[in-house]
């Protein structure tokens, strides 16, 4: 061995010996933990010690996951008083105070515990439990009580088992305040807390105003909360009694799940995914849309994210300041059209599908029935509304409002609200209500009327198109295109038309490989030999410039092995062209639904396709905090590469789901019938759960090799979903599987896939799992939840839907009017 390698070896050894560090489990009074030491929880899940966040050099005492190399800090002690060097120490004083000392032995942070029962034999100890809770307790034989615990003082994270709420006896309240930035754990400008006044709710505020509210607990979950309950992975619990009020989640399986408040004002449930070695959003605490803002539509106004303007007055109310309402600003709220007259009798009007108004000044009684509740409200002239407080078992309990009703959002909630109205108002609204009902009934039953609508619609559409043509050709707005080019497309290569023409033999017919919603698709070979797919916007395309630019913007920054890769674009005069990587095996529908070719797809390949699609969609839904909803997932949009790996394509209809610009909401229902869920087809509401639905259809199609839309079966009229559901309930799910898979399949995996597919196509969006659950369910072994009946399971329901919703937005709005 020469001397150089000797020196290198020596210095390595020196470095390894370096600073002495110790791993402890428990420390007792007067013991200290130095900066380089750590305390590890008994089951090895969590670790406590000093750390420096991000780029900062400051030292903080914190708790993080031991098993996740990522350094996810879940609790910080001295978030406002960092130590600037490595001289910090943690000490447990004899009276049970946890203290952090700096190099000069000054206490810079203390848990401020005061022990009332103090005796000579107290033996204080501190220990990090495997729940991530740091607990100080007195270990003397007589008195083993908890003196202090970090779970009572959350920072920006709620861990499983942690109570988030208020102790009504001591007054101690937990709140979550985000870090200022990833480099700085000191308190940011937002505060999330549970307000126990009236009927408990969760609020988020900045230093001036309340920003968001998460509605009252309805027996299963908080209204408006986008976390499912029940869920296969966790259980939500809400406890409300004389001593405490809190909200808590517990894990059902051993995964890493936490609720985290971001440096902006959002809160999300995050789950650690080993396969991607990262945290993924399991669910948002609340939709951050325009209706999310507290009191967006003022008193007695209700907000609907799919409507423009967003605000509408409740039945029996009119805008307080009509001028403002005309300018689409409803924050001043509404006033009664007719004054109440309590003595000679008022009535109540039922309002369904809303998140309840603010309950901070409400009263409740859990043992009353709805009738008793109504009587209680009727008796008190100040009572403005009542409702069941619990939706379980058909509804129970009573909630009473005594104030203006504020912050009502139209949302798919199953709890009815009864608002007080003047008796005369009620008679009128009943009349007009019946009228709408008649119209709706006529529309949904009479096919003649539908036919008429379809004709009208076709005319409108023709007219519109003619109109477009008059304004010049479809995409001759070069100025706009150029500005988009400069702002959004810096990183995406630009191809000259010349180059594309050369690659595709001047867009020769022989190179044409398909026809998308967008226009023709050609195969091309670039000069360097790379095969590409060239998608050209045709002038007759139903998708226009908006979709084209949308696709570019959406996909330009996405990188995932299950998304087709956009290589570049070309804009030349009237030509709009996108260049993609070429997929040898074309699209899933051409393989799956072709008798001969489907033989090529054995079970492992199909399972790989199902998993790949799921991961691709998961990535879209969680792309760097922007949620992208594809909205047009179908077999024709799943491309297959040479190894039959699925890649999702066609982002023309995708929407970034953040902050919603008011004018890009779904004025039109777009998508492909057979793949879109009821709430979208009929109500125009789309969410990540619409994609989950489409994914479910894709799973069932992949397993069965049959198209949902064209499915037929001798025994009944159900479509593929209905057929799958029928078989599932009879315990014959395996019969759904395509014959050609007999030799290659693993029954348990097939059954699991079918069950996941059925869970995804359930009628109610909230019953459907998130994509993250789907990914986890597909790879895990645990017991899956039982699916409920799917949406659109029969031919008839589908036919009705198609005839109804191929009619444009006007018609849909009409049908949706309640
Ligand atoms: C402990 O008390 C001191 C003095 O009242 C206060 O400045 C500090 O913020 C308290 N520490 C905690 C963790 O509440
Ligand atoms: C607590 O006290 C018991 C005996 O009284 C002792 O065996 C145990 O080690 C103590 N625990 C800690 C964490 O010091
Ligand atoms: C709740 O209502 C029940 C039935 O009306 C009544 O007996 C009970 O006293 C009420 N409880 C409270 C706390 O008001």
C-alpha cells in the first residue's frame, strides 16, 4: 500500500471516529443531551435531536422520522429561539422542566412545567414514544403521571393519535402554525385551530381575518373536509364533551401519514410512498377554491364554485347591495325579501347539499329529534335555522342558529338545513319549486323533448362555429400565441415547420397513424433518427386554440414515466403542432378491444398497465402542489410503448386545479361518455374524483377486454360496470376476466383489481378512493373496503345520460336547477 492511500484511509478513519455521538432512549432529571446526541423512540420510528433546517445554520431541537432519510421534521421546540452554534444542550430539570441551554448555559427555551405535587422521591424522566410524542413524566412509584408532552404543543404537523382541539378544563388549545419557510421554522403568518364556540369548527386565519372555515362535524367527518371517512388507511374521530373537544386520526395499517400545514395557508394529509421515496398528498384538508374564502357571499348568500357569478342569495333573500352583486361581488350578502313575523307564524325551507353556515353562535342538543329541533327553533323568534347535527342513522341531534347565516357553500353534503322564512314567502317558493320540478321531470322522461333539445343544440353549435369562422380562421391570433410562447414555453424546444415536414414526408398519408380529438397524428423520424409522433391541430377540430395552448402549458413541465413526453412544439402561421415521443404499440383501445391483438396482453402486462396508469394519474393529481385533473382519461388516451408500459396522453382538457380562474370552470361538460362520472356529466362538477372514476372504468375494461360503452350481455341490460357489480355481488368476479387471461393470471390480483375498479366507479364522488389510496391498495395485501353500487350501471341510465348531457351548458344548467 503506498503512502497516499494510507493517508486517505487514515483521514477517513479519523472522520468516522470524529465527534462522539450517543443514541439514548430515556433521560432522567439532570441528565443532558448534547447537540450531537439523539434520543430514539422505543420502536425506532422517531428520533429527537438538534438539526439545521434547509440552508440555515441555526440549530433547533426537533423530532423527525428515523426511518425516512428525507429529514421530515414533525416537531420543533425552540422554533423562535435558535442556537447559532453546536453548543446547545437539552436538559431535564429536577422539577420536570425540559430546558434547552446554549453554550453560555443560558436557558433559551423551557417547557414551563409547574409541578404541583412535589416530593423528594420524584423521579422525572423524559422519553420519546413510538408515536412521535415526547413525554415527561414522574416515574416515582406512587405517581406515574404525565407532566408534559409534545403532542399538546403541535407545531405544523398532526401525527396519528394526536388530539387537535381544546382542553376545556385547562383552556389549553392546540393550534398549527406553519414554518415561515423550509429554512426557518419560526411561526409563519397563518394559524389553524379548532374553535369550540357554539358547535366546534376548524378555522384558518392570518393576522387580520379568518380565511377559511371547515364546517361542523357531521358524525362522520367535518363538512367540506376533503378527507374521506371511512378510509382504508385511517380512522377519523371527533370527541366533544365537557372536558375536551378534539379531532384525531388513527392509522389502521402501518404507513406514514401526517397532516401538515404548508407555509401558505393550506393543510394537507401527506403519505410517505416508498416507491417514489417522497411524501405525496393523500387529501387536501379543504378545497382551495374561490368558495373556500370565509364569507365569500356574505350573510344568507351561498357560493357555488361551478357557477358564475359564484354567489346567489338563498331562497327568500335578495342582494343587500344590488350594484355590487351586479359586478359579481356578493360579499355584502343578502337580506330577506319579506320580514319575519314570528307571532303569526313563520315556516322553514329545506336546503340540501350545502356546507352549514358558521356555527360559532349556534346551540346544539345531541338527544333531540328533527321534529323537536324544529319546535325549539319555532319557539325562539331569534332562531334563524335548524338542522340535524349528526347524519348517521338517518339523522339525529339538533343544531340551532341564532344569527345571520354566513359562509354557506354548495357542496355535495348529505345534511339538510332548514332556514326560517316568512310564511308568505314559503308559499311562493313552493309554487316556483313545483314549476321547476315539472320542467325537470318533463325533460328527463320525455325523449321527444330531448330530441328537440338536441336539435336546438346542434343549431346553436353550428351558428357558433359559423361565427368563429367569420372572425377569421381558428387560430390566426398570432399575437396571443407569441406572448404565450415567451411566458410559458421557455424550456420547451421549438421545432421549425420545415423540420417537421421533413420528418413526416410532408405529412404524407402513409405516415398518418391516427386521428385524435385534436386532428391527425403522424409518425415522423427526426434527422437524428428519433421516432416521434406529430400531432397537428386541424382546422375542423373541435378543440381550439385554448385547448392547444392548455395542452402545451400543462404537459411542458410534467415528467413521469407514465406520461407521454412532449418533445417540442411548432407554431407557424396557421399551423399548430405538438411533437411527442413515439409509442410503438399505439393506444390501449386498439390493443385491448381487438380480438387478435388482445391476445398479446397477458395478465402481468395488464396488471402493469393498471399500475402504470394509476401512478401516472397520481402524479398528475399531485404535481408539485398543483393538482392537474385530466378529465378525459380513456383507453384511446393511454399509449403503450415498446414494452407495453402505459403512458397517459392528450392533456387538451386537463385543468390545473388551483385557485380556479372563475372563467375556466366547466361551462361545458367535456370528456368521453362511458368514462365520465354522474356529478360531472349532470352537474358539471369535476374533481380528482372524476379522474378516479374514469380510471375505474379503465381497470374494468383492462381486466375484461370489453368496452364499457359497447358492452352487451345476454342475461341483462347492464353495461360493463353493472355487469362487474352483479358478478361481484354474486361472488363470481373472476368471470369478468377476459378468457385469454386464463393461463397467465393470478386470481387474487385479478379480484383485487376488479374490486379496486369497482371502488373507483362508485356513484358518490366522496365514496371513491383517492389515487394515492388506489396505488396503495393495488400493491398492498390488506383487506379492501366493500364497493357500493356503481354509477350508470345499466344501459338505460347510460342512454338517459347521453341524451341529456350531450346537450350544451344551457341545457345542463336547466336540468340542474333545484
Ligand atoms: C415559557 O415562559 C417564558 C416566560 O414567560 C416565555 O417567554 C416562553 O415563551 C415560554 N415557553 C413556552 C414553550 O411556552
Ligand atoms: C421507572 O421506575 C422503575 C422502578 O420504579 C424502573 O425500573 C424504571 O427503569 C424507571 N424507568 C425509567 C424510564 O427510568
Ligand atoms: C336536550 O333535549 C332533551 C329532549 O328535548 C332534553 O330533555 C334535554 O334537557 C336537552 N339537553 C340540554 C343540555 O338542553
